[in-house]
C-alpha cells in the first residue's frame, strides 16, 4: 500500500487506479477472510446455521454478525444493550469482536452468570473474564456486573433483573454447554417458561466437569456448586441470539440442540424457536449432524 501511494504521489499515470484497486482488494480480503472457510449453511427451525472450517473462522463470522446487530441498534436508537457470554468457546468470538468497528461508548454490556460467593478478582470469575477480555479492551459506555459474592443474593438477583428489564436487549451471545446448557441453565433446572429473569441454581455434575476440564479449576471438587444465572426466558427476550459453538467436545450438544426434541433436556434446543438466531459452528462441533457433509483434509 505504501509503494502504491508513493507512485501516485510521483504522478505515475496508472498509480491512482492501482492504489484504489489495492484498497478494494484489502477490503474484500478482510470481509471474506472467514467466508473462505465456509463449509455449509442450513436452517434448523428458525435458527440460521453456518459451519466453518475452523473455530477462528466461526468466531470471526459470529463477531461480524454481532457487530452488524450492534451497529444497527446504535443507528436506530442511539445505544445497544448486549449480553455477553464467557468460557473457552467464546474466545474466538470475543477476540474478533474487539477488532470490529463499533461505537463501544454507546454499548451497555451485561453478562450471563456468576458463581455464588466468588469474588470478582478470582481468575475463574466471569466478571474477571468480561473485564479482562472485553471491558478493558473496548471500554463500553456501561458494564453491568452480576455480583455473585453479594451479601444478599436475592436482592442482587432483583437488582440485576431490573437492569435487564429496563429496556430491550438487542443481542445475546448464547453458547452451548457440553450438557446442552445455555448460560447456567443446566437440564435439571432449565425452564423455557421461567417467570424469573435471574435465579440461583445448583450446577449439575456434567457442567462442573466441563468447568474443570476447560482448566478454570484444578479439579471438579474445586468448582462451586451454585451460581446465579439469567434464565432461559430472560435470554429468550433478547432480540437476536448470536451463538458461537466451536470444538468437538460440543458436537453431541450441537446435535441434540439442532436435531433432537426441543425440550429442557437440551436447553440449547430453544435456539430453534428464536426468530432471530444465528449459530456458528466449526467442522468439529458440526461433526455429528446428519445433514452436514464434512470436508476432506484437502478441502480444509
């Protein structure tokens, strides 16, 4: 780009056209960098599903869609209200999102859940995750934290519910857990018609194994047994769901969510009822779907 610009400055006859061509090429490559790994697209109920060749490409595509929704909300109403998700599978999305062109000062950020009685500076705290991966990088206009270590958890849940319900949520990032949970709505406690917006729950064993397996705790016994979470119905009220679900360990949950019964036995199956849901998979997480043709090694 510097070479082309210098030629233009020297009044080289074709330099301007070459310079503009280089810009168009760079913009096209940036736009299509994740699309080049697109494997397949299909509909699952209301959900629009795309499968990519890698977790990074799925995350970049999810971030681009999330950014589009956020920018549209800001253009329409002057602000955007966003519920962020945490965990290892959300890293490709968040790492790409912080590089998107978004007026972050117009964004109000929430997060989905927090362990009961865990301090905000604990490395496994979801407040710590949001703070270090999002807030400190993009500086949203307002970040609302769910205080799992509040002295009065009922009052804290009421406070957070009130904040969430003050105005519509424009987009929620909804990952799928290995047990099919969304946020911390594990199968034993999920309720698609939950009257609450935020509630305290007891984590099931599969969920606690996942938290330890992802490296957040030294072993399962170290994983807290209780957490505060936005409910299924609280999440469902978001205008748009952006679901980034990479990695082979999520393949069974993905199959149950997109091809199994829509029920609390797999809370993520609720995605098929949401009218504005986008699901971004990689080939590993899509590997057990019956309608996805896996690319050969040479095609990846």
